[in-house]
C-alpha cells in the first residue's frame, strides 16, 4: 500500500502509527509538539513539518487528535489539511468527536475534491499497540474500502455505519455507557471497602458473574492500588460524556445516569486528575487525593 500519513502522536496515535510501521507500511507522521515524532522516526517513519506537508506527500492520511477543537484545527488552520487535500486524496479522522464536527470536516474536505471517512475507535492503549481496536467508520465507502488493509492491521473488526456522523454517534454512545459503568464500579469498590468487605474479593466475585467484563478486570487491581497511569485520559472521557449528553439533548433522551457520571468526571478534572487514567474518578468517591499516579 502507498505511504500513509498520520497526524497526532498522542497515546493512541503513536501506538497506531507504530503498529502500521511494524506491519511494513510506510508512514509519514506529524505532531503539534514535533519532538513526539522522534521515536517514530527511529522506527522508520518520515516526519512532516505540518498537516499540509503530510497530506501533500500521502494519498491517505489518518488523524488521531484529542477533541473537536484539535480535530478542526488541523483541518482549517494555517498549514492545515485543506491547503493540500484534493481529488484522489483521502482524510480519515479517527479522533472521538461529535457528529457536527465530523460533518464540518467532511464538507470542507469534499469541497476541495478530497474524500473523507470518520473512524473513531473502541479500545485503548494496549489494543492500539496490539492491533485489536474496534473501528466505527462512516462516510465515503470508496475510501473505507481503500483504507481497509490499514484498518485490518489497526483493528480486530471494522464497521461501516453509513453516512458521516454515525461513527461519531456510535462512539459517543459506547463511551457514555463505559463512563457510567466506571462510576458505578467506583461506587461499588468504595461501598465494599467502607462496609468492611475486601475490594479484592469483590473483584473476584464480579469476575465470576453476569457483569464480568474486561474493563473491571483490567482497571480494578490498579484502582485498588491508587495507580492511574493514563491509558485513556480522564479529560477525554469527560469530553465524551459531555458530547454524549449533547447528543441526548438533541434527541430528547433523558440520561440521568450519564449526567451524574459526567459530574463526577468534571469534579475529578477540577481537582487536577484530568491527565490521569479515567479510572481516577474512583478518587472522587473515596473522597481522597491519589497517593500515586
Ligand atoms: N486513549 C484512549 O484510550 C483512547 C482515546 N480515544 C480518542 O482518541 C483521541 C486521541 O486520544 P489520546 O491519544 O489518548 O490523546 P492524547 O492526549 O494522548 O493525545 C492528543 C493528541 O492531540 C494533539 N492535539 C491536542 N490539541 C491539538 C491542537 N489544538 N492542534 C493539534 N494537535 C492537537 C496532541 O498534540 P500534542 O502532543 O502537541 O499535545 C496529541 O497528539 C481522543 O479523541 C480520544 O478521545 C479513543 C479511544 C481510546
Ligand atoms: O475512547 C476510549 C475508549 C477506551 C476503551 O474502549 O477501552
């Protein structure tokens, strides 16, 4: 396959670009903080000086940026994607954003003759490293078919969900459920502890029953140790709750559980936990500050 551009070398982008390199793809990377491209360069990536430079070089470019403002910035700002995108080139935005942001990007890219696919992912740092993401794409079906060889390396399953916006919405619904679950899990761990039960035994009991799931299994032991090394930063989970609640507003869907979870994530952010893993919301329920990160 042709060289693939990759914008955004954060936790996810770096792991995904590394994975493509490991599987023999040629990759050209860019990051706002350019030094974060160094490790990729050592592994054979070329480094572009701007989003526009990467788009100019590559037929297909992927973006993995923090939030709607960042996703819009790499497209519309100076030296951004719009300066070089044209017929025959495709942009694939894998960031978690809302449908409105995605549609804005899609319209602008298409106006320049390019093609656009949104493709947010389920799965965190480790699945990104292992090529085990779940890819929720929507938009240009031709671009989806063309980029599938790369998706097959990045993920264990790719969905094509139709028109632009459907991928973004699906991702927000999934993360709304995940954020609410993390809050219930945190409350349960505190309740077990305060009522004289062992949180470790609670984890064993949960793992054997109908609500066993990979998230409790993976995050539980480190939460009990007050350890929150960021795989999925809490500030991004709160962004996703906020965007999911806005989707609920638009569709007149009452979401009291998600709204309460969002308040806990907001409180966690306001006490300086935003850059830790989203499981650090546990600290809000414990009513203490983390003793280690
Ligand atoms: N971590 C996870 O488990 C998952 C995350 N996601 C989603 O993927 C996206 C990336 O997440 P993750 O890698 O964890 O996030 P990080 O915070 O680790 O990385 C964010 C990236 O966005 C860049 N960025 C931020 N603001 C701007 C801006 N204004 N202009 C240009 N670049 C900008 C950062 O650049 P710089 O280095 O210069 O700050 C960095 O490359 C988010 O939308 C997140 O919700 C989806 C699935 C799982
Ligand atoms: O958006 C982040 C999702 C994290 C996960 O699916 O484990």
